[in-house]
């Protein structure tokens, strides 16, 4: 009877349409367009700078939320409710506060140094990046900023 062959053109067109729609709507916070490309040397330079930034952000998050004991969510909830009811203030010694201030200063200086290096490298490679590489860098920045 009928010997229909699959129509690969149709699926290829749908994939292209989907990619274009995601690309156009990527300004929305819940839609991420991540291009499937092999980055060139200038893009790799920028991505390497972003890995340095990610390490700084990881240290920042670790400083804000020190590692807690691995406990169940129920005990965390109980502790949170107990702290909410009692509204206890955390008494830190002066040494701990000085240590925290020094850590914040270190983080701030790392952010500032990274920002200067990022601007310098971005100005060097700005003409060599393609649009898809810019989208790739943008998606990496979005991913890292979600950690904060």
C-alpha cells in the first residue's frame, strides 16, 4: 500500500523555529538560549574570565551561608521556627566580627580586580565575537548570577 517515508525536513524546520523563538525570547528570565557552538579563542578567553568570576561568587555564597550540618528539613524548619519565636540575636565576639570584615574586604577586592580584568579583556576581543558566542557568554553570566 502506502510506503511513506518520514519527512526529516519537517522536523528540521520545527527545530529551527523552536531555536529562533527561544533566541528571540531569551530576554525573559525564565527562557535560556544556549547556542550549541564551539567557541573560538576570544570567546574562550571570556569564558575563562567567567570561571574566575564563578569562583569568587562561590566563595561569596559560602561566606553568606556557611556549611550547615546535614540535617533533615524537618529539623531545619523547627530550628527556623524556634529562632523566629525567640528572636535571639547572634552574639559574635569582636574577633569574629573583625574576621568577617576582613573576609568581606578580600571578597570586595577580588570583585574589583576581576571587574577591571573583565573590562580589559572584553575591550580586546569585542570585535572578534560572533552573536552566538555573545549569547553563550550571556547565558553563562545568567547561570552564575542565579547563584547569588
